[in-house]
């Protein structure tokens, strides 16, 4: 792991950096949707909370500084990222695993039927 300073106006890998307002708008909408779903779901609530927190962290930083500060680089991963991105990615992976485990347990026949 290395520390590298990068100011990013776009999304992951700098995509959309010339359209920073759209990236911010998408982040706000995504954060609101994640917050809504995290309050409504029982399964995967902690995963949704991680995703919401990561998205909110990036949105607040974009509102305040018009960019995010990325600083974590782990070769050979192609991107430099921040802790909010880590929370988002861990939350997404956790949510997918929770859905797969829930679907698998729901598909099993119940004993005694």
C-alpha cells in the first residue's frame, strides 16, 4: 500500500471529471436512495449503512471542496481511492453476500412439510 495524493472532481478513475456537477447530483440522489433503503430493509442493513456513509462522505466533501481527496493506492489496483470509497465497496460486497445467503436459505425446503 502506498499513499499518493490525488484531487478528483469525477467519479471512480476520474470518469466524468469535466461534468463535476452531474457527478455531485448523482452522488446526492444515490445517497438519498441508499438512506431510504437502509431504513426500510431488515436484511443487509449494516451493509446499506456502510454504503450510505461512504456516499455521504464523498457528497459532503464534494459540496465543500468541489472534489474528493483520494490518497490510498494498492498496486496493481488501477485507482487511487479514499476511506469513503472503501466503505462503499465493502458495503456493496457485504450486501451482495447477504442477498446470496438469504436467497439460498429461502430456497431450502422447511423441515416437517
